[in-house]
C-alpha cells in the first residue's frame, strides 16, 4: 500500500470492461455497504481514469473513526487515498502540491469528515479548498461530506446532502 504507479502509465488491457471503458474500481458496479451503514452506489461517471475512487480528508483527531472506514473500503476493493496507506508516496514529496493534486485531480470523489477539529486545521483547509475547486467544475457531486458534529465548514452550504456519522 502506498506505492502508486505513475499516473502516466498505460493500463493493462485486462483492466477494461467489455465495452472498452476502464472501470472506476476493482469492485463490480453496484451497491456496496461501508461500515457507516449507508449504501454507496459506484458507477462509471465518465471515461476519465482516476488513481483513486475516493480520497479521504479528515483531521488527525478523527483518525480512529476514519481508519475504520478506510479499512472497510479497502476490504471492498475501493481504491482510496488515505494517508496511512500512502506513506511511501508522501515521503519526501512537497505535500502542499501533492495533496492539491490528489484532491483536485486524482480522485473520483473526495469524502470530507466534518468536525470541529477539521474546521480548525490548516492542512484540512488546504485539502477542502482543493476538493471545492474540483467540485466547482464537475457536473454532479464530487465532495461528499460526513458530519462528525455540527461544525460549519467554509464553502459547504447547509443544503448539501451529507451522512451523519452520529446516527450510524
């Protein structure tokens, strides 16, 4: 984990579906059940190839909860960016540039774990801003919030649907 092939690599022919499109993950398209109790419907939104199906953005204080989610997603074959799984890729790199690239370009979805800790950290602010820049240009949902508490997050409107982790 954490060793990511270069994004300029050519995917193998076995990675393509019968219609010639590359799937977004190693799981079949359909409903999956992460530990939060909600079903997530994974569908091919476009022909664009992403390094990750999901990038998780969270504060360190929330690592215990997010780690459980990451473990379950990984078990389901979801390609995810989770800092603990990407230690080799992060080591020695300019994290400001790399994280912007991950949250703005390399993930199909960004899941943001909203909490008072998340709202107050400079690194989570950077990740959120990169995800919001992508969300501005994408058609359809990209930034998927999970609420750990009622903290407000700049740029996240109260009308955006979310999962309430306290209720699961």
